[in-house]
């Protein structure tokens, strides 16, 4: 069950006043109840930020009740869909940035005015794009995420004489060859643990070559472009790396990839920064690796960093909220400059390039922060959710790596499957 916390500045009536619905010249006269759903990440990692913003909101709107409920990622979508269907949706909801398009297209979210939010002119473009449809803004960027190289510096030192992660891919391959040779007695040791169905990584290589999953054409439709030459180059590059360096089961996905390093069977992997913590955590990993596990920018083809998928969360006002103006103002406070700095101080990537800047030179955040400006995102298409649900991309990669299907045929079949779904909302 989600934890529900009620913050009541003063008793209010059962239904919101007109002031709460449309905003009031005098905030102290506004009444009503604002319900906020945040993910449990905030409860675990920055509860003081949540409390500060709630206190700020209560001070501004003393006659408004604020109700906060924390949600888990495993069942949030199911719970939110049920709430929408049954008419008790929250006024503010946190959405993973791959979830936003589903709710934008279904009419579940209310548009908001971009210029009314701090740093909106400096928002990370790929993150802001996850909230934008038909020239309207339907949610507000909250924080960003980016994948990085996570590696065992001790293993690299032992094999290459240098604990630093290589800056170019050619140098990385040479180092990985030495790491592999140093650990050849372990037949399960992956110098680079790169799971076969790891489509986020595969599409990063596609992006590096200038390819894409799909494109919007002049006829007003999306169509798959994995069979295009540049996309095929990226997929071939990814496949070559997997085949050469991953000694695990090529059909196993990346969900628990940190375990390979935690158990001493990997020199490096490509993942989210929080996965580095999992490697060294007492329960999930090996605390003895704490001083060895480091993060670095993942080098890609052509002497450039590997483009990363832009992860993160957004905050939205639900379409039927009777207190939309108040809900938007809570989001305004929670994503304001002061709040974003509180996230940055915890090494969480903020929603804007201005406050991201200092994190580019901070050791704990440099790799992720430097990967963000050139990040890519999935197609902002009506049917993208169905494409993910049907696992078209991981199945394509598994067919190539596990079943030996030629890349040309696999990408052609994937494009056909994408074309069947990508333009259909649902």
C-alpha cells in the first residue's frame, strides 16, 4: 500500500472553491484539496525536499489541504489507470518519461504554461520533449537520468596497469582484450557485460551512427527505420561487442546486470548510476568492491561519447483536476530553482542545463552529466507503448544474437512489426 500523508493547513469544505479551480488573487482565500502522487524515490532519497515544498505550499495556501501518497514503480501504472477509470485520480502525478505519451494521447493530462516554470528556457531538450505534443506542454521535467560505464578499476589496473577508464572506443577495446585475457581462467567472465536484449544500449549505438528506431514522415505517419543502413550499422556494432565480450547467456536482459560485477564475473557494464551502488550494497552486492567500482563516460564509435537514452521523471496535472491551478503551483515549487539545486546537491541530474553545468566536473556526476546534452529518446508516437509491451526490440536482438538471424532480415521484420503498431493509440 502507498503511504498517504495529509497536510492540512486549515479545515476546508468538501469541494474546492472557484478560487482553487482557477487560481486566486489572494492565495489565502483558496480552499480545496490537492492530492499528489510521487514515486518512492523521493520518500527514500529526498524527503526533506518534499517536506520543504509542502511547507512552502501550506504557507502560501493556508486553507488548502495537501494529501501526498508515495507509489512504487511496479504497480504505479496499474493504480493510476484504475484511479483514472474510477474517477479518483490525483491532481498531481509523477510519470516516468516513457509513460507520458500514453497519458497525453488518452487525454488524461492537462496542458500547462511552460514560461511559468523556473529554468524552462534551459530545460534539457530531450527531457522536455517527453512532455511536449502538438506544440503544447503536458507535463514538467522533474529530473534526468543517463547511462554510464560502470567498471572495476582494480580489474583494469591489474590487466592494463591503469585504473582509469579509456576515453575512446579503440582504447577501450584494447583494454577489454587485456582484461579478458587476465581473467581467461573464468569461462563466465565478461570483460564488458553487455546483455543481448539490452535495447537501450543497442539503440545508443544506432543513435551514434545517425540512425533511429522510427521517423515521422511527410505524410503524417511514423514508420520503422531499423532497416535503414545507418541503423543497421549501429546494431551490427552492438552485436559485435556483445559477441566478443559477453560470456553470459546472450538471451538474458539487463535488469540484474550489476550482479555479474558484484560476483566478480565482469570488468565493466553500461548502466544507470544507481546500479553502481547495487554492485557494492550489503544485500545485493559485495561491499568489498566499494573502492574499486567507478563510473565513467562510455566511449562510442567515431571518437565520441556514446549517446545515452535520456531517463528521468516528469510531473503532470491530471485533466479532470478541480484544483488544476493549485496543482500546477505545487509543481512549480517542486521543480523550481531551489528544489532543483537540492536534487543536484544529492548528485541527481536536474531538469535544466544551467544547474547541470557544475555536475559535469564533479567526479560523482561527471559521466552522467556530460552524457545528457546529446541524449536520445524513444519516438514520441501514439503506439510506442504497444511496441515496448510487445518487446519488439529485445526480441529482434535475441533473434540476431541467440538464433543467428541475419541483421538485414531481423531489422526488416522489426520495422514491419513497428509499422503495425506505431501510429495507433491504445
